[in-house]
C-alpha cells in the first residue's frame, strides 16, 4: 500500500496525530476550551470577541510555528514545496478562511475536537468533507489526473 506513496512517513504521522490529540485533550481538560485552531486564530487576531481568553489564543497560535520550527531544527530540516506564484496560496487561504467561518470551524477542528466530543455538527461536517474528498479523488482518477 505504501508503494503508492514513496514519501509517506507513517510513524511520524502517528506520532504527530498522538501529539495533536494530546494537545486537544490537554486544552479541553486543563482549560475547558476546545483546541480549534480556526477559532483560536480568530480570537488571537481579534476577529472573534468571545471564547478562549485572547492571551491563551495568541500563545497557542504562536506555538504552532514555533513548535514546527523546533521539530524542524531537531530533525535536521523539513523539505517543503510551494507554487512559483503566491496567488494560489493567497486565494486558497482566503477560501479556506471563508469556509472555516461559514462552517463554524475547520476540517481538523471538526475532525479532531468535534468528533471526539460526538458533536452532531462535527459528525455531519466531517462526513460531508470526507465524502467530497473521496468523490474528488474518484473523479480525478477517472479523468486521468491522478
């Protein structure tokens, strides 16, 4: 199965998933708050007026790239690839941000934090975006794009 994904890193993915789950559980059990990154980012930037205290939201948002930088330093660097033009990133970011506000959370927030709490809204949202993802891959394969 992994031969189709020669650059897959399943052990690292498992460790990353465990760390994300631990962080979400720690925030929920320790602070009584959901570790939804889009909500924390909205609170940190002042887009949202309520929710997690702003200082905690800012610390969380700063901790994301800081943690990634520490792991990159320890691991000896992380290979990244970006498009030659910045416009796809900007357009994609704006669309994701709009969808996140429209859907009351991002895909990872619904998938990790919402589903673990058996939130009906998150269960439905996750089922929809997973179904759309499966359909997109099927269409891309049928069209010869994958």
